[in-house]
C-alpha cells in the first residue's frame, strides 16, 4: 500500500440503504494510467467523485498524494483534476474565457494562465475553431474536449476522467490518446470508460469493479491469466468444412470461428481448450480424420473478454454463496 | 478566500449575460417609476408632515419583495440542476467562497437597481429647481438614511433568498420559498406590533423592534441609525449564509 499516489483503503459508500461501494481497497502508482471498468451502477462514478473530493465516503480512507481527501478536501483537490461524466459546463461563457476562469480557480499563476490555456486548447483541437465561441453553441464533441482541456490544465498530479471519450470521433480520440501519452509517467491518470478497446490502448493497469466490489485488478497480462479458464487457440487446418465441424463437435470442442483462408480448403479455426489438452486434441483430430493442422498459436483474451469473464465469475460466486 | 474574487467575477458575468437580469431590471424600473409617480402625485395634492423621500422609501417593501425572489432564485438552484455546481467544486474552492460570491453578486444587483431608482428623484429636483437641501422634499439624511435602511434590509433578504435557492433545484420553488419567508418576516412584525400582550414581553419586544420595518425606516430617514437594527440585519444575513453553506455541503456531498 505504501508508495501509491492514490491509496484507497476499505472504502464504503452508502446512499441510504443502498451500498454503492463495499469496502474496496486499491493503490495507484505514481505516473501510471489506470482504467476503471465496471457495468452501469457498479460504483465507478462514486469512486471517482470521492477521489476528486466531491462527495465523501461513508467509511474508509482515501489518500491522494499523501493528503487525506476526507480531512482536507481543498488541499487534496489542489493535486487533483476531475472531469465529470457528461461534463456539465456553464453555457454563458466562451471557451477561452471558461478555461482561463478554471485556471484561476486551480491556482495557475496569473502570468502563466494565458500560455497554459492556449497550449491546452491547441492540444485539444479547440484553439482555432472554438476558443471564441459560446459554450452553449458547441456540439457534444467540443464540450467533451473542453472538459478534457479543463482536467489537463494546471499542474495537478492526479487526473481523473469519467467517460472522457464519449461523443468524440476517431480523430479526436487519437488526439486525446496523444495528450494522455504525452503526460505518461508525469501524471497519474485514472480513466473510467465503457469503450474498453480505448482503455486497452492507453492504460497500464486496470481495476474491474462490480456491485461495489473489486473483482479483478492488475495489468492486462495479469488479468488475462487471472480470469483464464480456457485458452483460445488459432489453428490453420486443411480439410473440408463439414468434416472439421464434425470432428470438433465429436471431441466436445466448440469452434468460435471458422474462416476460409484459401480456395484449397484451408481454414483458420478459433477454438477454446485448456492448455494441457489442446495439442493432444489436435493430434487426435489429425489421426482420426486425416486433417492437417499447420499452425497453432494462443490468443490472449481482449479486455472486453476479461471484463465479461471477471464480472460473470463474480456473479456466479455470489449466486453460489446465496444458494 | 483567495478564490472569492474570481468567483464573484464569474457570478457577475453570469448576471450580465442573462436575459432574466434585464427583464427583472425592466420590471423593477417600471414599478419604481409607477411608485414614484403615485407618491409624487399624492405629495403634491395632499399635505404631509414627512418629506417626500421618506414617503417614497416607505414603499420599499413592494419592489423588494418582488425582485429579491427573482434575483436569487437562479443563484444555486440552477447550478444544482445543470450540474455546473459540482463541476465548480472539482476545483480547490470552499463552499463558503461559492456562497459568498453568489450572495454578493445578487446583492450588488439589488443595490444597483435601488441606486437607479434615485434617477427620478434627481430629475424632479432638476426640473422643479428643488434642492436636496430642501427638507420638505428630500434631505440628504432622508435619502442616505433610506438607502442605508434598504441596503440593510436587502442584505438580510438577499441572504434569505440565497438560502432558499440552496434548498432546491427548482427555481420556481426557490422563488416561492423566498417570497413566503420574506412575507412571514413582514407579517410577523406587523402581527407582533398589533398584539400588545405579546409585544410587552421582553424578548418579543426586542424581536418586534427588529421586525418593525416601517418604524425603523422612519428612524433611519430622520437620521436616527439604530445600531440594534444594523446588528439585527447583519446577524440575520450571517445566519442565513451559514445555513446556506451547510445546505450546499449536504446537497452536494
């Protein structure tokens, strides 16, 4: 637990009778980019708001950069930037005006405000098209970028982004990814998003939560081995489609996908099997059917698969406990 | 409190660009014009033993009760409703700074509106060659005392309006709560003033004096600044703002 820039210890958050966070603990190392994943209502926004000092936890400790958020939220907020989901903005201001206002509130020295806001507006692709425009006239994509620009303003060590890429087009998403990459190692970034492929690209570590509990945490490779039940293999096999299907079915192995590679009956087959039996399975198939397996490789599960398996496993365990 | 000025500028900017500010100003100006014309007409057709300015300020309650709920109803309610309040608090600022900025912006607008209402007084003086030194029309004491009193009452009333807006996301409810709270204060004072048994009790007597706005106004217009009245309104304002800060903390956290 020692050494993390964010330390969450046994955090509980209740809203009346409903428990949003059920005693969760985790640590985020300095300079890392961490993805927070969970289904709707899992408690992601509650964690982020507590870390940002916007709401207080019911029990437990949250320490950001050595400062307890509950004891001294204002001091803790000096080290933290937060972009809320949906990013509500004051419609009556112009983009440049708003960012200068936010920079002032965040304690950016007066002589640096202009340079800082212009730099971040350029990075977020706001400078030329939007800096003089009223916020109320802007599209969702622009508003999201204003929120990201606001979060990146100043020198805060921890940046918390709640669904930052909703409403952005692929070019803009790449732009945001570049901004995050540019601060990698210097700032600690915590991102919550439903776009898992995006998180997979930018994050070093992941925390998966479900119903207020952490169900898995770690690097992508670590999570993959943690949630692995069966490996997914990709094999190139020669033979007729019908025969391939028959043989796999007879051996109780489910084919995830079957794609023709060439005209002469060469197929790319994706299937799941345990580490121990996949080679013997293929040998058996070859011996029984005369099918020839050319190439076999293991496919690492994607973040989406990891997320689905982790949350499903948690649900199943819960059901077992109840029974 | 270093963010107070930044927040105050933000709140004043919000008022300046809001169309509702201009609607309120227009309604206030027309109302004050009508009141001024009505009082002036009465003053010129009937003999009164009080200066014109004092008679004019006696009508303070009508525009005050109408405008304060309208000025303050957007203050915090709007921020709750559209989520900008939570966004604001992601920066290292205190609840008190936000509440004070909201209060002073609304109060500045109230004072500006009242200062603008002195324009007809100056115009009449200019047209009729009457001077402010003419005690029968409007002495400096009448005007300064009347304005000081309106300023004090406006301070505590604005704070009550801000308190009401911190309790709800709905602006209509906020303005209605403000209006009924202010009416309760006015009617409470009148009720106590007309109930000798209650008014004779020591505690109630003090309260009664604190709420007898018309009696206080006459004293102020005559140059008699009662420190108890000043303390009453300052402490009411401070109490309302403290309660507002607590309400904002509870609402957001």
